[in-house]
């Protein structure tokens, strides 16, 4: 064993590397192609959000929070809006709640398509990213229409949402969902049933189910180990307690199980969206009357909110101090624990060629680890 | 939940409900480690979701919040304690929860809180940082930026709208005054000129 | 080990897409319709702008400067100034258009611009009355 | 005083002369013109997503907008690349890596920046960990505005770069070579003494004891 450690070579997997999920790096000690030690390095994207938010009023800070996680900005907006609503006691109308739920689910679908591209690209299936990123773009077209932004929506505002639904939006969304249902069958044939993916993914990156609860692993990592937990069911927010959906689980805990969980979650998201289209109230305020930005004050109190993002529970701690500025906002994204505690453990004794695939399957997103 | 309240009452602590799924209990720093241990071993809160830190500069302390979950994950309990800002230090809990290692490392870098016994208090996100820890509230980020990084200096022709408004209002007032004066002068002139005109007319 | 026949054959169904219509937008030739609500570059109706500097105050990026226009369009303009936006700062959050009291500042759906000189990114909003107005 | 549209600063005469000079063509012979045309049609982009803008790279390079139509292809390593896309803000830690990546690239090499942040700080203008004016540290060829720029805008950036290469206008790497002291001084100012040794260093003829 001692001899092994002496003969290792050290390589940096990232930050300039095509097989890394964003701008971060993993320092690997290799013996041949086997990894003996892994260490995560982040900080290439650190912008000091938590400091910037303290310098801005609530209304101004709302535009910046969506930048915290780039592939899926909406859980951040939702968390921020809900934390402010908790602190100030704002109640939002039913229509605004439905619209926000819809935006969250649309975002989940879009993120899943992007993940599928990354997962397939990391094992060399070049066709799937060409398709899935294009399919995600159709959802972004709808976002463009609804919110006015392609990637950063800045839509869920404390007290409701900023714009009403455009005319005929729900029917266009319904058409897109029909298209997605057809596409998921195609992806099933070409990707999830593909023998290349199965051979690469089954039995790789196995997460121990005993660690999951104690180490606060969330999202598909948890559900891939057979633990049926979801913030949408356990601590329902918005309209989730009135919508009918299942939590898909798999028991193996490897990369393939997590992929299947994600595929089933896409189907569940489509199911939720169809219910929302049916139940969407035609009337109602979309935005409560809120004070001007210099007069929007937060009480001296603190709160903690959780939202199920496409990669697991994302939590915000927020504290006010009686002024119009936020005293403290701390983000705890799902990737923080996954990228450090879990990834450093999973990579030991695995192969170098599996690093990119494992990282993709854990859904690691560096901008939200370091903010 | 009632069980937990009675158990905490024995330790003379109070559990406050903040929101539907959110409870909070405040402890002193000396009690913190033993309380977290009993949450882990006796009360069944085996998941540590996050450790949050807040800088209360005016009161001179840091407020640290540990967010705990049961395996059911249906509510959050915040265990809150406050420590002094000067030479801030906390017992490290990475032996109970491995994920606390990275959270404490981050807090050490961003707030300068020390964790005796922590194995890896190395850089988290920053590199070669030699100023005061950035998330402390006495660190002025705009001042730091101005010292380090010049902005693009082509916007010097910007005007202060309030000054311009005042200027315009005064100009308007002055113009009005001038117009009045002119009108008055004109009227005077006219009354002076008129007799001569009349004389001329008569001629 | 038995061969996974389904896993070998089902990916070959991708060949069927050979005969589908391509989905590529050949951008410079064909332009996609950008909806009117899109948050693109600013337009400002100078005939109704009152120069109140609300936009300057709400902007968290410090992107908006108040400057004198070339001619006075609106006599009721309280300061005689109109906003000019630094596109090296703007994040197109549209807070400035939300607070605009006479609703003169708006966001157009034109949104592409590239320049080789990074000094050329101060933007004077076009004097249009409404979004989507044809540029003469 | 101001027409609507994009404006720059009022340049003084000496600087104006310099910029006009830099715009002159340095392709003279037919061979050089042909080489410039071929070069403009095969641009290899190094895969380094430095900021938020990396999220618009997949749509640009895959089937929806398909930048490969214009000869723009992604490659994995800086040694084979002609272009680096700096997509958004750069933290100091990233700037060190970007300088190293840029210096590893073979000439001719170009830089495109996306978004407001590299131009004048963008929405992180008061952040303690990002740089504000990228053109102080690295020579920027084309800047694209937007937060984030749409794939259309990115493709516009590519076309502008291709036009510049075809016309033989002075590229960023030539400016970097000429004003190396200026760039190195600025890099040293923000990064302190922790700048990696330059790839321009002549390792074989290095005198003993001289500073790297």
C-alpha cells in the first residue's frame, strides 16, 4: 500500500477540461488509471453573492439571486421570494402560486434535458447532447415569452410574479409537453436502453444508503438509493400539496439508477404541468401591492426555506434587521456536500475515465457551491 | 414534537415555532456541543443540513445556526447560538457529521471563526487572501474594489439629476422673474413713450 | 453472459431521424422571432421622459447616467436630462422600466450587438414611442 | 450632443491615431489574403467555460444554432485552439488560469468576451473577487453584450471576428506581444506576486538568479 502511494502521479481534472461540470477542478492521485485520492477545488466562480446582497435593498437583491445557480435559476428566485414573504408576512394569491409552481416544473424539465446532454456527452454518446440541448431550447423559447429572459428569468418576485401569462401560453405549453412525451420514448431507446450507457454506468459510483441520511445527501443521489424523500411532498410549498404526483425511486445507488430516477422525474414533471394547465385559475392578482424599494423593510428576524431543485433540496437562510437591507442570506445548495464529502469518497478506487460521468450524475454545479 | 418540547424543557430550553415546518431553539455556547450530541443521539435529528453564520456587528457577536432534520425530513429545527466576534471560536463537529468539515472550512475563511481540532482549515474559495475575512460586515467591498481595480473612466460627463432639477427650477424662476421685470419695464417704457406718441399723433 | 439484444438494437432507431426536417436555425440568414416582451436593449420616448432619475436610483448596478440630450424634446422634463445606460454594467433586469413614472423607458426585443472596442458600450436609448417600432 | 445608439468615449487625437493605425491591414500579398480567408473559416474554440455564459455554449454549438456551419468547432486543449471564449465574469483565481491557458495557445489566437461583466464589471461591479476591465489584463478582440448574450449574439460575435481576420486587422495577440509590459504590470497589480511563470519565458537562456 505504501509503495502504491509513492508511485502515484498527480493530475488536475479541470478547470480547463471538457469533462468537468463547470469551472472547478478535482485533484487526482493516480496509480495507473486508478484513482487513489481525490480532492475537490472550487473558488473559480466565487463572486461573493452573500456580500453583494447585504449591500442592496430587497427589491434590488432579487435580481441578483437567480445568478447563483446558472443552469436552474428559478429555485433560487423561489427561495428568495418565499424567505422574504415568510419574514414580512406577505400572502400571495392562488394564481401567483400556480404560476410559480408551473415555472419551477418547467425549469426542472429544462435542467433535466441539459443534464441528459452532459451525461451522454461524458461517455462519448455525441448524438444525445445534439438532441437534448435542442429540446431544452424549446422550453427556453416559452420562458422567453413568459418572463422575457432566456436563461435568467427574474420572474418570481416577493408577493407574486412580475408578469401575467401571455395569451394562449398554456396551450403552447401543452403542445410542447406532447412533444416531450414523444421525445422521452426516443431517448429511452437511444440512451437509457443503450448498451454502451448500461455497460459504463451500472455498478459505477455506488452511494452507500447508510451514509445518505446522516451526510445530508439530497435529490437523485438519495432517491437512487431507495429512500423516498422529496421536499415537495415532505414540506409542501406553493401548490404541491394539491397536485398528484409520485416520487420515483431506484434501489441500486449507482450512476444508472440516478439516470433512471431523473428520467422518471421528467415524466412526473410533465404530469404535474398537465394538472396545472387544467387547474390554472383564470383570474386573480399576480402581484400583491408592495412598498417602494426604499421602503420595503425586513423585520429583525430569521427564517430558513427549502425548495426541491432539479438536483435536490436547496435551502436559504435569511435574516433581516429592521432596515431595507438584508442582514444575511446564506445559500446551501445541493452540490456543496455532493462535491466535497461524497465525490472525494466516491472517486477513490474508481477509474479516471469515470470521473466526468460520476460528476455529471451527482449533478454538481460549481457556481452554487461557492456562490 | 411534544416529546421534543418536554425533553428540551428538562434542559431549560424553549422550542419556538417560526413557520409551518420550522422550529428554533436558542442555546448558550457552552451548552451547544452537548445539545447537538443529544439531538443526534437521543432526539433522532441525525441529518445536519447546514451551518449558517450571521455577523451582528452592532452587538459584537456572530450568530451561528445549525439546521437539523430527522430521517423523515418533514421539519427543520434551527439550533442557534451566539459567540463573541473577537477571537471567535467554536467546537468542531466534523467527527459527528463529516459534511460539517467543509461548512466549517467555509465559515473559517469567510468570517474568521476558528475551529480547534479541525483537520483541514485551508483555502475554500479564495486564493492568497490577505485582507480581513470578506463576509465580516466591517469589510468594505466597494472600497476594496476601488483600491484594486479601476473602472472604465468614460462616464465622467454624468450629471446629478437633483442638481440639474434645482438648476432648471432656478433658471425657470429667474426667467420668469426676468420676464416679469421686462414686462414691467416695457409697460413703464410704454407709459413714458405714450405721451410723446400721442403728441406725435396729434401732429 | 447473454447479449443484451434490446440494448444493441434499440439505439439504431436513431437512423429514422435521418429523414426528419432539420431543426437548425441558420441564424444570420434566418432569424428567429423574438417575442415583444423580451428584455432587450432600451428605448426611451423622449417626448414623455421627465428626467426624474428614478431609473438611476433603483439601478443596483450603477449603470444609468443622466445626461443632456441634443435637443430638448419635452418642456416638462424637470431636470433637462435623459438616461444613458452603460452596457458594461446593465443586467437587463428591467427594474428601471418598472419604476419609470411616465412609462417612457422600455425594453425592446432587439438584443444582439458585438463590438471590437470595449470602450464602445455606452448606450443612448433609441427615441421610439413603443416596442417593436420599425427602424427607418 | 448624443445620438441614440452605442457610444464610446471621446478619444484624444494621439490615441485616435493609434487606433486607426491598429485598424490598418497587414495582409498585402495574395497568399496572405488567402491564408486569412482560410483562417477565418476554421476557428477552434478551447473548451473552458469561465462564467455564467458557458450555459449558452451548448445551444450555440449543438443542433439548434449549430455554430459549426461557420467553421467554429470546440476542441479540448489550448494547444490546438485559436479562440478562447471568456464567458462572463472572471474571478482572480480564474484569471490566473486563463492567462496560463491563453499563453499556451498557439498564435494566431483570439479572445471573445461574453456579457457585460468583462466590459465594466457588470452586475458584480462591487464584488471583491472579480475583475472589472478585462482588456487591462488580456487583449480582447470582440466583446458581445447581453446578460447572458443569446446564441444569436454569440454568432454575431463570431461573424465580427471572422470579418476582422479576413480583413487582416490587427489582432489581440499582436497587441499583447507589443505591450507585454503593460499587460504584465496590470496582471501583477491585481494578482500580486502569485502570477505563474510566463510561457514566453526563455527557459534555456535564463541567467542564474534572474527573476522569472
